[in-house]
C-alpha cells in the first residue's frame, strides 16, 4: 500500500525547527524515482473527478509534487511564496503562526478571475498557511476547487479549518 511505503520512507526529525516539534522530512522520498512517480499517479487518481484550472503549490516543499502533478495533468502551476521572493507585482496575505506572523504572496497575474484552483502542499498540520493561501486565492476572485497533501497530521485538525473553503481534501499518508 502506497501510504505505508510513504510512511516507511519519511524521516522524523525531533525538535526541528524548534523544540517539541517532530518534523516529517520528505527528502528521502525524492531519492526514489519510482515512489515519486507512484505518488503523482495516486494524486491523479484521487483528484480525477475534480474540476480545476490550475494547481497552486505552497513554498517550498509544495512545489515538489505540485509541479509534477500540474505537469502530468497539463495544468498551469502557480507558486505561492513568502514575501519578497516573487519578482513581479504581487498580492499578499498575512497570517498568524504559533510563533509570530508571516506573509505569503502570489503574482497578480497568476490566474484569471473565477478560475478553480487546487492548492497543494507536502504537509497539512494546523492549516494556517493553507488557510492564508485560500484567502489569497479568494482575494484574487479565484475559487478553491480542493486541496492535495502528501501528508496530513489529522490530530492537529487542519482539515476542519479548510472545510469553509472546500470539502475536497485529499492526502496520501494520514497520521491519526
């Protein structure tokens, strides 16, 4: 089963980026081309009935499989980045973190109004960054078609935070 393969390869890093956090390191997955292909193929199966115009990937690990998935489906890829990282005119959204606040941004011409956007990231935890991304997409008059995650830490209830934007929430490896 793919979920078990993913979980067996992910490396837990204790106390990163701060004490008390167990970081789910997906970089060992990237050494296995077949597993990467299987992951993209499974995402394609999970979202096959979803209608969307583009995939927005959240910096930076959301770029990895988000871009591969967009390429496989012949969809545009939209990078969502931290403030100051995009070279063209941007629209920003601030949000709170457990340890402060942050700002994400998108190019103002990333998509047309009324476009349906699938938001992708490697991991869903509390949902704060993904919620901010959803607000950013809505600010640009886009519609949230759904979400795809490699990993979901279900015990942190991030999916609950996202339901107000879309009921379509897909993940490959879930931790209860």
